[in-house]
C-alpha cells in the first residue's frame, strides 16, 4: 500500500521523524468504499480517523427533525467525528461517502500509541483537530 501521499500531508503539517513515519505505515489500512456507505452512524462511537486518498465525504445530523450538513471533505483531507472520536462517546452526526472513494485510516488505540511513543506527534494531532 502506498502511504506516501498521507505521509506528505502529515509532514506538511509538522515534520515527522523516520520512526514515526514507519509506525504510521505499519498501522494504516486502506479500504475502498462505495457511494452512500455510512462510515459513522449517529449513536455509534467513532473508532477511526480517515484520510481521503480519493473521493468525497460529507457529515450531517438531525436537530428537531431537520437535517443539517456539518461539512464536506475531498481528496487529501482528513476526516473525523472530533467529539465522538476523542470523547469516546456516541456521535450525534453521520459521516457518509458521497462518491466512491479510497480511504486510509488508523484506529483510536493506534493513534493513542503514536501520541505516547512519539510525543512530537501530539502537535500534528492538535493542528489537525484545530
């Protein structure tokens, strides 16, 4: 699997050490998803942070029976349900694949391991979240 575009993206945020880059390569999985697939449903706890290699994703939620769009993201962007992923609580939003896509991702436990083992990655994570 080619993670060079992902590592380039992360290095553009903050330079990663060679060891950190190797560990990211070890953790990352790549998956294709088809249009209309829900990566996250309201009420689920977000388990993964996704990097869009190719495709278009959107997030939405319901309030008082009305549907509201939170955001759209495309090629090269990073997607996450921030509240659910970091609080480990159920999501209020849905994340939907809007066109066939290829995503690379890591899970919450892997991210926590990266933060612990490579403290410099905490800066990258904070900048992504902001």
